[in-house]
C-alpha cells in the first residue's frame, strides 16, 4: 500500500515522502497513529501544493537571514572588560554580552544564535559565528578591550 509519511520514520523515510509498505503495517500501525495517510491522487496533489508553499516560505526565510548576515559580517563590536594582572579577565565574555551590544546597534538576536564554543577569557579580536538559519551563518568581529579606569 502506498502511503504519504506525516513524520520522519527511520525505517521508511522523511516527512512528505510517498512510500510503499505492507498493507497491515499501514492499516494497523501507520494510519491509526497518524504517522501516515493513504496516497490517493487527491492527497498527493495537496502534498505537492504544500511542498510548493513551504519552499516559498523557506526561500523568504533564507533571504531575510542572508540580508541580516550581510549586515552582521560588517559589524565590529567592542566589549570593555575589567582585567587584572597580566591582562587576565575578571570573568569572561559570554554570548549574552555580545547579544546585548548588538541589541544597542539595532539587532534583535537570541543568545542561543551566538555560537561561542566557549566563553572568551582573554583580550583580543575574535570572529564569533552567529547562526541565523540552519544554512546561514554570519561572522561578527568582537574586540575585547581593557576597561579604562578614570
């Protein structure tokens, strides 16, 4: 029996695929649990329309993320930190600190999008990746400098 998958199933395939399964497996397991539905000509046609609309939405999301990424690639962020002897930082520069500085410049980002492998613990210039979309990543230059005490 041909069915259209509504969920990813490891042994069968991904969402939206039309697969051939045993009648009993489809009728007793997949369809009652709403993991799939019958592949009738009407359902296949509606599936194709849904795919077209999803592709348009994804293209718009990628375009929007790419335009933000182009702006972020040109950004230089300066974070002033207190340092002790031998220029060791008190604490570290976290993704939240980077997001806060970017928010002052007009970028609304979630701190989970800033992809710091580990917090920055030394003075210097860093290129920090910002993951805006699964396929779009921007690099922001972060300058970690000493805070000047007056």
